[in-house]
């Protein structure tokens, strides 16, 4: 089932406002647990973990974010650059 443009916009906002901060807390907690359990990772290894986790959070949500920055394709009339008051 395909989500409408409006639903995808709302869902993407919810993911960015609620889901991403929760994921960041989980990632920092996970790396803190690794550091406590095995000792501090080397700087480049820790950087690699954060970069990998930063990339992985978006993979399940690609279909939600695809095309969000573009105009609504479901509207019949195209919005022109004119903005009359």
C-alpha cells in the first residue's frame, strides 16, 4: 500500500522530531555500554561506529523520505513561482 504525499510528509516529520532523537540516545547508550564493557575504542573506530549508526537509521525510512522536498505530485494544478498578494 502506497502512502500519500501528505501522509509521508507527516510521517517524516514525526520520524525526525521523535524517532531520530530516540535513535541518537540509543546509539550513544550503546557506544557507552561498549566503552564500559571493553574499554574505550580507538578514536577512528569510535568515529566509524557513529558514522555507521548515523547511516543505518535512515535505511528503513527511505520510502518515507523519498520525494518529500519536491512539490506535491498529487495536486492537479502546478504552483507557479508567482506569489500575488
